[in-house]
C-alpha cells in the first residue's frame, strides 16, 4: 500500500477531500462539529500527509542547524525535539518547523507547503559544511491523534511505551511486527501524537486507531481546534514580514545558544523589552471577518485579522478570530471594531 491508498481509504470512509498545509487530504468526514468535539472531548485520528519531513545528515549537522534556526539544536537530548523559526538576516520569519535529534541524523518537520522554501534556504547556507539535506516526505508517512483520550487510544491499539512521553519526546517501537515511531506533540490544550511509519503500513495504522476508538477527523475540525487553541499558522497568522516576538511564540526562541541567522534582531528586541504589536484573540459579534480586515479603536487602525471562523463548540456557536493588535489596546476585554462587527479581545487559548 502507499499513502495514496490511505487517501482512497479516507474517501471510502466518506471523506470530502481538500487542500491543507500544501497537500490534498480529508477536509471533513461529513460531521465537522462531531469531529471537533472528538478532538476536544475524546480522541480524533487524522491524516498528516500535509506534514513534510527533511532528514539532515553529515558531521556538521548539529552545529550547522543550530546556526540556522531560533531553537537550541546543540543541546537537544536524543529523541527529543524543539519548535523553531527560520529567519532571514533582518529577523523576519521565513518558516516554522520542528527539529528532532534522531542520533545519527536530524529530522525536520513542517507543513508540506513550507518544505520547498526550507530546502532552498538550507541548501543556500551549506557552503563548506559537511551537511546533506534530503526530503523524505514520501518515504515516511504519518498519522495524527489528538484529544483527552489520545493516550488511552494508543494503549488500546497496542502501542506500549517504556515510560510516559513528554511533549516533543519520540519513542521507537515495534508494533505488530512493524517498526514505528511515536512523537508526542506540544499542545497545551490536550494530548496529541504523531505516528511515523513506512507508507505501506498507513492503512493498517489508521484502521487500528479507529478500532481503538478514535473518530476520523478532517482538516476543517483541525483548523477550528487550532484557532480555539490560539496557535498561529505559518502562511496565515505568521508571514515573512513578521518578527518572532510579535507572534507570542516564545517557545521558538532560545536566547543563550549562540549565533544564528537573524539573531541580532531577536536580541535587540529582547533587550528592548517589547514589540509594538502582538498576537491576539478576538470574540466577534457577527460573521467571520476576512483575513486582512482591520481592527479599529475609534477612528484608528490598531491591528488586523489573520484567521477567523464561526465554530460550534459544545456550549455555543460563536465567531472566533486571531490576529495582531497594538500592545496599548491588547488588554483582555477591550472592545474593538472589526469590519462592521464589534468584538472583544480575549485571552488565548479561547475558553469554550
């Protein structure tokens, strides 16, 4: 079997296909509200074709990647990862990614849509270094699992761990005679996992998750869950003109690891203490505003919207939005105008 066979299986299970993260995948299985509730109240299983993967090898790989991204690769424990940004020399974000120490190689994962830029930028900066970058996205398939019961579903499916996985830990396992790896995600809202395996085994892993109680989930519910969790997405909420501290993702920054591309700008902002605008959440009294809609206080533009959706949570259907806002207007509860609708600044993650 191949990853395309999994796509055919998803279609046979009632999935409506669409594009997400730069790849074609299940958009919904026909009940996006139930799919969202599985992610936030039980367990959902989802295709991760849209997550690309790069393998970095060579004697200089750790020193070199540590000098390329904002996270600390140099001190990564074996089988552990870090979330990071790739910056240009002006400190602007060019991509986001996870980097994992896999012993004799480093594994970088990111949305499939970002893999070409990552590969091109990495190749540009390999000069006299003993480093090679290979795109293994088609050779290493992955399925995601998320929700309060995700750990229990893994256990019922026969995944046995020597100890509990912490966020961004990886366990290499033998499962039903197959070699698989399980990486725990870093969601602060609910447990989430990625299962990595040879593409031939995609359908088997998927069926096992469903049999263990996971509900198939499409990208629409994943996107709703992302917005509710207040997590910015590159290409929507983060772009190549944004500065790291504006995004609120301090988890991506390490201030004492040494030099890297764009570090001077990051350190300058760090020493200054703040940026003029910050990532923020909004509860909107109306329809979802278009991306780029200005946020206003009085007659002044003080921010803009980057993501928005009307989301049916368990309690109420409400419009939530993410975007950027000038710091002086970012206090929770502040009333703002977004298009024709009034809105209030809310804390992140949103509370259902």
